[in-house]
């Protein structure tokens, strides 16, 4: 979830300097119309009355405050404290969710050995679906009540889910504890982490989001779980991760805050957003990408074992991929604030898909698999690390929270079914991975096509900052 101050601008298309917001132009010329192309049927002007637009521009014209030069200058102590809490909360939640490939490999050889890889992957798919689909509802609750209550309740549910997972022995128990409850608890913590950070930063929205997203501890959890499984067994391995998550979530609850006033009148669903062609295409792009996005992290351990590598080597590859994913989330956020969010997201989606065809499809040794893990991790991380910023960029300021929540709902269904579809293709090919790999590549590249269409709708000049 992401929320912006009331007068945040969406115009990133006219010049290299325009990304810095309304303030950079207020002293010398009228502020640009938000969201770029005001002539399109889905533009900001269609969603705002003329009077409201006039008020916003008048206020922007009188805003001569200097442009902040650092995160501290813009967000201050509370802003930086919120970023720290968001980083820690993201580490505990997204780190666990993005490491499901470790559990996938373990369950296939132990508790759920009688189930197919596709059936096991439904547990991880349910996690992602609940976490993402709940984003819209959590965004509305964030508007109404702020982050603290959501974080506190999420901490309790998330910790409970891990403790119950440590006791599970049957498929339906894992589905309830690790699938539904963990997804809900993670959503209640993770979404406010993202939302609160962007309420305190406008000029550094991409950078601040990248910092929070970089906390995703996907590089740590596979290695930690691998060592614990071999030393203390499954039950205590999961419990130790639960205690670690509890400590992180408590820190997040105590440090995260939002300066926005509480608003209980925000609509749960903004139906007018579906009249905006750019927003609809962006949501479709996200959905297509999510069909294949999580397949590599889910099956990389099993794929490595199929190539003759040890289970430990497979866990190491997952950690490498998640570490690269972390880099891909934070570094492009800083560049996106200068070069354009879509300008970074579009090639990232293309390169994520291309790496599957050029590397993963032909990877039969540790070196090639490591190269794929690094490249795919970086580009996949950049693709999804910028989704919130891109949605905010093409949205009216007062609708950002609702629109981001709805976009997460769009992504939730493909996230639920993507990995199971990959597992079904694997089973159909009787243990061959080529179909799964091509499936992953195709949908990343299709997402690239839709994102490129949005950029061209905003401005046909490919060198313009968008």
C-alpha cells in the first residue's frame, strides 16, 4: 500500500527535472497538471472537478519550500524511524514468504512426500494470494485507523501461524497455518510498512520504497532454515524463525507511524479507476508478470537437485536469487526517482523474462544456475519493486491508496495460481522443466509489452522521463 501527501504530482513525463515534483517549478511557472496526459479519457481531469483542480494548483503555486536533498531533510527523525521499522517488518514477512522454495523442497522429501510439486506449491500460492488480495482491505483500514493497530494485530497472527506450522503434519494443516494465516499476518504487517514509508516521502518515494522492500530477508531465511533443519529438526526450526519474526514485528509496530489524518470515508473500491486505460493496462501487466514471477524461486531448489547438485547447493542458489532480488528492489528505486519509474520497470520485465530463455533453460551446472539466480533476482526485484511507484505515478493523489490496493488484488490471483500451473506443466512433461521455464519467460515478456503500451500512451518519445 502507498499513500502520498495531498498535492503529490504524477507528472514524470515532460522533462528530466519534472520528477522532483511541483515545488521545482513553482517559483517560475505554473505547476504541471498531475498524471501527465490531461486529454486522455482516463486522465486526472476526468476524476477531479474544475474547482478542486484550481485549488490544488493555486496552493502549489504558493509552495516555495526548498526541494529536500536527502531522506533526513524530507522525512526527518520520524520519517527515518519509519523507514527503519519498514525495513525490519519487510525482513520478517516478505523474507519468509519469498523463501517458500525452501519449504517446497523439504515437504517434497518429508511431511508431504506423497503429494505432487504442484499440490505442495498451492501452500505458497495461497500465502501470496492472501497477502496481496488483503492489500486493498488493509489499505482502507490504514486510511481509517493508521498503521499501529494493523501492525499489532498482524504481529499476533503472523507469529501464531508460524507456531501452528511447526506443529502441522497434514496437508490441510499446512494450508491453514502456513497458507492462509501466514499470508494474512504477513499482509497486515507488510502492507502498512510500505504505506507508511511513502506517506512521509514524496520526492524520495522510489528510494524510500526501495529501502523498505530491500529488507525482504529472502537471502537470510533459506540459509537459516537449512542450518536449523539439519541441527534441531523441522518443528524447532520453524519456531526459531517465529521468534525472530516476533521480535522484528514488535520493532516495526513501535517505530512505524504516518502523518496523514485518519479518513474513514475512503471508498473500498474506486470504480471510476476502471475508466482510466493506463491504470487498467498497468494492472493487466502486473497480473501477467505475476503468473510467472514466483516460479523460479519456488522451484530453483528442486531444479538444482535434478541437475545433480546437493540440496544445500539448491538452498544456496535460492539465497543468491533472493539477495539479488533485494538489490533489484533498492537500487532501481533511487534511479527511478531520477530517470523515471516506467523507464526502469519496462526493461526490467523484459530482461527477467529473457534471462529464463537464455540462461535457465540451458543451466545444467552450478555456475550457470548462479548466473541465472543473480540476473533473474535483480530484474524480477526491480520489476515488482517499482509497481507501487508506477501505480502512484499514474493515479490522482487522493486515490493512490485505493488504486494500489486494487492493483494488488489484480496481482493476487495470478500469484496464487502461477506456481501450481508451473508444477502442473512439470508433471505433464514427466519431470522436464523446459515448459515451466518457457511459461515463466512468456508472461514476463507479455507484461513488458503492456507496460510499454502505457509509456507510449503517456508520451511517444522513448527518451522522456516517465
